C-alpha cells in the first residue's frame, strides 16, 4: 500500500461547469493548480462539494485524469462512494488505475441499519486495492450514523483505512473518543464540515482539515499554529474567518463556487441542476463580507493570514 501522510490540509474541490452545465475542464485544471499553490498537502475531488452525485461515470473518469495530470506530485484523493458496494469498489479501482493516491468512501443508508454490513462494505472495497482509504463519517448527507465503536472496529479490521474524516456533530467529543480508543493502530482524524468547528476539533486532536472552505491557506495557518501549540494564534485565525466559514454553511455549493470564481480559480459559479444558483442578494452579501475580511487584497493570490 502506498504511504500517504494524512496530516495537514486536503481541500475538497468543486467541479466547475460552464453556463450550460457541461464540465469546464480548463477551469478544473486551473483550480487544481491554484489550490496546490496555496501550500496544501493534497486535494480531494468528487466529494459532496464536487457534486459527485450529479456526474456521469465518464465524467468522473475525465475529472480524475485531469486532476492527476494537473496535480503533478501533489496527492489526489478521489471520492468513490456509491450506494452499491460493487460500484464503489470498481470506482475505487478506477481511481487507483488513473493515479489517485487514496480514495474517500462513506457508507450508504440501508432500510435496516446493520453495522456488520458497513464493515463488509469497507472490506470489499479494500479487497484488491493498493491505495489507502479515507473513511468519511458524514451522517448529514448519508443518514448513516457510525458510532465510535463501529469506526474503531473498521480501523481494526480494515488495514487500508488510513484516516477518518469526522463530520458527525458534535465532532470534538467524537475525535477525542476515537483518539482514546485507537489502541493497536492509530490513524489521523481530519476535520470536515467546512471547518465550522475547526478550533475545537484541533484542540481535540484533529490532524488537519479535509473540507471545501474556499480559503485553505487559513486552515493551513491554523494547523501550523496548532502544531506549535500556539492556541492563541489558532483562536485568532478561527475568530477572524468564522463569519465566512458560517456564511459558507448555507445549503448547497453555490456560495463556495462563487468564491472560487471571485478568486479566479474557475470561470463560472454554475451549479448543476437541481442544485440552486446563488441569489443576487446573497452574492452582494458575500462580496461585502470578502471586502471586509480582505480589504484591497487580490483574492487570486494567497491571502495574508
């Protein structure tokens, strides 16, 4: 299995579309290079922010190829979750064949919840796969509530689980419980949810971020300060960016795509139907918020944190 250190910042990337909802591969290539230039440890594509559930299978393959080519030596993690275990396994194998360094997988809700089936799901995906797996715990989108005990069992029984992306609120207590429960094998726990609870998760032992916040350089600065045990600095950064973090939490992906457009990383903020577009009043609020946070700064360059 290829070694990949899941500590630091691994932003989730949006999938750019043109005004007619076709893939904008030129923007996607530019987005990968732009985010890579912000000093992150890797990128993740085809997550919730990437509108993976609205993509055709051929589009997934095209996006993986484009991301791997644009990323160069930077690791690319690919979301390969699917309601069918065989489909998730084959999507994961395709990602590996195309050069992904890891896959991110979350289980699918079943009519009768069954923890054994969740473990089987991960085991069957891992079978024949040489790259590591990030297990995503995001009940808000999956309706699958994985207990701490279940996650610890998955870590024990599936050696290719190399990280947990923790997004089940309250996140900080669960991160502490996971850290305390990992006796034989410890894996990093990464923070999601747009960094909404980032300060508290880092205090609880999170190893970094795996989320789509549109200013990952702020998250990198938080992780760096946490590693230095400079918690005053972590709180200062978190407090400064919290209004934007909260603003990004609005339903859908339109706000983040609009920020990426304003940063020059993508050409259009189009969201594929039935996703909702950004309303003009919300767009105006966003622009005022960005101006108050970054007065006079060129957002197409790394912002000063």
